[in-house]
C-alpha cells in the first residue's frame, strides 16, 4: 500500500473496536477485575446521595431527635467502609489497569514489528520510515491510555446513568424524565463532533510522522547539510512542518472547546431543570425536601460523569486514531509469503535458472524484464553490465525473492524459489552491496550478523579471509570497537570489508556482488577486490559490474539493455564480436587519466 493510500481511507469506530477487542483476550481476568473495581468505586459514589437523603429525610420528618448518635455513627462507619473500598478499587485501576494497558501496547508493538519484518521492499520504497516510527512509538502510546480507560469510563458512565435513573424514577417520574431529556442533545453533539475529532487527530498524527521523517532525513544527512552550509534550509523545512503540526493541533483544540462548551450548556440546562422543576414539585407536594436534595446530588454525580466522558473524548479519539494507524500497517499485504507447501532448500549446489522471466513493479506496469531465459551452472561466475535501468539489480533481487516474478519462474538447483521457504533460500545467498549498512554496535556484532550465535574465533577468521583483521586490530578496542550509527566511524573501504567478512561467516553457496567497489577509492578498491576474489572461489557468483576491468575473468558476461539480454559470452568473445560490450569497454579503458584520478568508475558506471 502506498503512503497516499494510507491516508485516503478511514475505518469506522465500530470496525476498529471489533478488531482491537481480541487483544484483551490474554488479559481478560485482569480486565474483568478492573471493571469490577470500577463498579465498586461507582457504587461508593452513588451511595452518598442516598445517605444524605436518609439523613435529611429523618431530620425533616422526625426532627433532630431522629438523628441519634448511634445512627450517625452507623452511617459514618458505613461511608468509611465505602470510601476504603473506593480507595482500594481506585488503586487497582490506577496501577494494575495501567500495566494491563502497557502490556497490551507491548503486544501490539510486537505484532507490528513482526509484520514490518515480513513486508517486501516495495512497501518500504513507498513509505517513509519516519511515518512508521511514529506509528510504532507515539501512536501506540496513545493506545495504552485508551485500552485502560475506555472500558472503565464507559462502564462507569453507564452504571451511574442506569442506577441513577432507576433510583430517581422511584422518587419522582416527571422530574426524572425532564432531567434525562437533556441527554439525547448531549449524545447528538457527541456524534456530530466525533468525525471532526477523528479527522483532526489523523492529520495531527500524520504530521508528527512527517516531522519525524524530516528530522531523521536531516540528521542522517548531517554531513551533507554541513558540507553545503544548508543548516538554515533544514531549519526552514523543519519550521514549516512544525507550524503545520501546530495548525492541526489548534484545530483539534478548537473542536474540543466547541464540544466542551456545548456540554456545559447542557450541564446548566440540567441543573436549571432540577432546581426549578424540583422546587415546583416541592411546592405541589409531590417531592420531599430529602428527595430534592438527593436529586441535586445525583445531578452533580451524573454531570461529573458526563464531564469525565467529555474530557475522555480527546483521549478516546487519540486512541482510535492510534489503533487506526496501527491497522493501516497491519493491513499492508505481505506480498512475498511462503507457499503452504514450501520446502527447505538443502544441499545447495548453486545452479540458477531464469525461465521465461518477466517482471514489473506493482505501482508501474512498465516491464523491467521480459521473457528472459538464462541459466547458470554451479560455481559459475556471471557478470551483468548495461545502462542504468536495464534491470541488473532487479534481476539479482529475484533470486532471493526480494520481489516475485510477474511471469515465468526463477529456479535454484531445479526448484522454483516460490516453492522454497524464504529463510532457507536467503540463507543460501550472500549479498555484498554498494551501500553498506552496518548496525549500531561493535565490529564483532556486525560480523556475527552473518551467522548469529557463531563463536568469536569464527568471526575473526572470517575477518582474516576478508582482509579486514589487520585494520580491525588497529582500532582502539579492536573487534569491540563501537562503529557508530551506520558505521560512521569507519571509512568506506573498512565498512565494505566488514560486510564481506559478514558474508564469509555466512558462507553461502550463491553470491551477489552489487557494485560492491563502485564507491571506493583506488587503494580501497584493490583491497576489497582481493577480498571479493577470495569470497567468490567455489561459489556461484553474480557480479553487477561498475568498473569493467574487474569482470574480465568472469565465466560469462550478460549485457542487459531495456530490450533484455542482448549479448552473452566471455570477455574475449564479446570483444571479438565488437558489439555493445566492446564499445563500453573501449570507452572505459581509453580514459586512463580519469580512471587514475578515481573519477573513471563513476563515469563508466553511468554507461554500464
């Protein structure tokens, strides 16, 4: 799903609640006891008007003599017990109830992260990481408060209104009906503002994601920012996003103010009805002073509950928006999934075949590959050259199923990759890319990423084979040196050799080298190239060539253009043919001065 599609739909409140409720299943005993405590605190609150009514009634009918010390002490003891129960129930709601909400949030975050791990490359190519981070952190935090308070608040309000109505209807039917006639107006305005709240909070939360994305983009590119002295530009971009967030937040608060004001009007109307109509009923002899006092106290209890609901509306809408944004990601389809009958890939020899392969990206019907038929023998070295956009990287990405073919099939050792488990398939394939990604951590941890659980000695041996051991030992803490975010403390060549060590440790039978030396200086390129030659021995290798002189020894070279594979053969065969490859190679080798200056590779890469 594209980012645009994310925000073009809005799920109904009922749908979201139905989908969210199953998360309570694990914590049902805790939830039920939490709601039981909520009922207890509500009963304790509802008892006070009845106690006051009893005292007032005795005093009005029998005079002061009816208020004996024993009666007063019994009433006081009863209310003390009720307040103790109320305190205990409130403690459970505030502590264990909040913990339940946090655990539920944790479960959702776990599910969300798991789902994100299953999504294909196409999803991440159309979605900003900042938006994802906003959903997995701040949006789910809003769900914690919602998960805890939503059942409580609505149960408390329901109990107060139901019990209050039952008690009051027994005192005076007309006054009770007049008093409760205000509630439909309150409900009407609540429903009217509900949609406005949702839209305002969706825009606000989306803008939080945009701010996160902009900050991430700016900070990760801080070296570029400073090299161009564009700090002011980044600040202006941030200020623009920040001001837009303020605008959305202001809109949501204006809606809250309008909603709160309308409810205060209804509050006043309910009080006026009770005060005026109650006084008239007293004068007519159909309502006692004690009942009148109880009505006033119950009015206060009911209105305090309604005020809590009004105040909770903002939290409710924040929670619903968080749940909605959670399900927007959870509903993103897992485009690459294991087939029900998928089997493990075992005893890999490394034969790869592209059989009538066609491919286009999901959001673009233009075919990148069309009716491609190629085969590679186990242990064979294949180089791919051609202009940008000819499908070299795409072709290699089909082997580990980063994308699925739209027609035809890709086979490894005669088995269709769609019928293999992704885990076993990708364990058999190692990739060294131009853009090296090192995780925040130590050198050792990054090498061990190739084979989690391997011994330190294995990682050190892999580093030796990658030609990285000497420079690693020279680092301040050797293998335990912290590399910084994305390996910023290391040079490009050092990072590349660590990534090669990672693949050495993985020891895959199939290897993909995606312009692995294109961003390096001449000395680093020489060292990395030596490491790659060691790594390639005895494996099936696909090399996406940037510097054409590095692929002369390939067993076969494929020349890809927008028309498909136009030439295949060894370096000598293709040079003798005098076609596209020969022309590209001569263009590269006839400019030695550019090659020596380190600029030749980039120039050649634009044509290869």
